C-alpha cells in the first residue's frame, strides 16, 4: 500500500532563505507524486507533479522537487523564500494505475519570517 | 473557465440532523472525490466516484453517503450528523484519462456539528 510521510509539521524560514520541505513515500509500484499548496481558507492548488519523466520537476512560484528512487524521497525546495509562500504544503502519491486515488501526507505549515 | 464549486461554504448544524454538502464541477471530469481535513491528519478520503452511478468507500466513510446521478455533481450526505464530523470538507475531481491523475479541488465547506 502507498503511504506518504512529511517530516516536520511546521517549518520556519527567514525571507530570502532556502525552503526545504521533506516528503518520503512508500509504494510497491512506480509512483506518481504531487505537491499541493493550501493558502488560508482556500482549497488545494497543484504546485508540481512527477509522472516518471524528468526526475527534477519544476513547478509554479519557483518551487521544484527532485524524485530520488533510492531514497524514496520527493523533497520540495525553493532557493529564496518569499512572504507569500507562507501556507500549508501537502505531498501526495498515486499508484499510477487505474486507481485514481491520491494518498496525502499530513502536511507541513511553512512560516516565513521577515 | 471550468471550475469546481462547493456549497455551502459554512454550515452549522445540530447532532442528529441530516446534512448534504454540494459539489459541482464543470471540467466534465469522470472522477470525483470527497475528503475531510482535520488538524494533524492531512486529507482523508471519504468517498469517490469514477463515473455516473459509480460510488466507492474511502478510508473514513462511516456516517457518510454519496450518489452520482450525473457527471457534474457528487453530493455528500451526513445521515445523522455527529460532533466527530465537525471538519472542513473538500471536493475534488480528475479527468481519469490516461496518466493524468492531477486532482482539482474546490474551496471547501466548513461544517460545525453542535
């Protein structure tokens, strides 16, 4: 069965600092992986997705993530944090077969200090 | 533009009452999903549907039901609301074609059961 672990329920960075949000997955088959962002009082919005093409995936708002099969990781990074990046971030995995369900991690809240 | 809407956005009800949350999408997507979001749990799947007349239970389906009579709508019904069902509910859809597993989310419904 698939599962997703996000290390750190809260991450705090200074504006301009590197953002690193960690996601590890378990999957018995090659996974499809996603990062979603949720701003306060809004629904989830797709940041980026890995679908077995390039292992380094670029998303919106300057975010990117690297799929590392050997480490079963899909960490999200951004070189320089902006105040507007403050939000909750969710990693999700899909088996990539006819089951279209996504399994979500418990989320990481990113705080950006001025 | 295509979109996914939820109504109401906020609902307060009493224990034991029946409540229905609406979800409507104009993407013409085959797949629709209902999640609940609770602190520390991320998003948990309640029910999902892969097409008209198809419904399936997710990991936390007890006390909830859905029906799919057309492509656009998947209403979620709480048969007899309980305080444990106080949560934020999100509806999502995906087109279910090929390898496209991205889900699009509605803005959410905040339900309080007193």
